[in-house]
C-alpha cells in the first residue's frame, strides 16, 4: 500500500467518532480535486495512489487516454480526468497524483490534480445525483453533504468503462 493511501486511512481512523454508528451506515471515501471541483470515490475501489511516473503513448486513442504505464509488471491505461471531464489540460505539479482504481477485473490509472482527504459519510447524508444528470451514462453516483461542503461521488465502474 502506498504511503499516501496509508496516510489517508490513518486520518480517516482519527476522524472516527466514538458513537455507536453501525459500520453498514457509513461510506468511506477518498476525496480529490480535478480542476476547481472536489470529487470522491469509495476507498475500497482504490488500488493505490502514486506520484506520476513515465507512461507510453498509445496511438488512435481519445485525447484523454494519455497511454499506458507499467505498475509492477501490470500494464495499466492512464486517463487524464481533466480531459475526460472537458477541462483544459494542465502541466503536472508537485500535487498531481495517479490514482489507480479497480472494479472487478477492470483497472486504470487516473490523473488527478490534488488529493484532498479521507471522508466518512453516513449513508443518510448521501443524496442521488441531480435530476439533470441521472442518466445511465453519467459518472455521478450521488452527492454527499457535509457541514462545510458538497462532495460529488463518482461511479468507479463508469470511469473504468473502456470506450476506446
């Protein structure tokens, strides 16, 4: 497990309240920024989080597919979420990370601008995606509400769908 992911898990454990919340009523997420927005995915869908490494461009793929990279012998596609979400490209910074997500047999790396935090939300604080984007093709699973912010929760299975 990467140090950054371990750090997030440690912070999350510190956030746990001593109340007797049922574990089934809590969703554990990892937050990250792409552009000016904060998104989150379930922590169990994350294989690891790494600093950007070298990748190889693959011809005849959409612009948001940067190419593939080798992660301990596995060749994994790398997708720039800025481009996938229709934002302008940006040079990588010290805060840029590759977040490797998995769902069943599908695995891909995603370029994110910045990792934010580990988040624990009660299921009752998660609402459906807004009506304007509730179609099957949407990347949005739902919207989490915290006292100081709103979190967009993404569908990992939709992010991992191969359309290239």
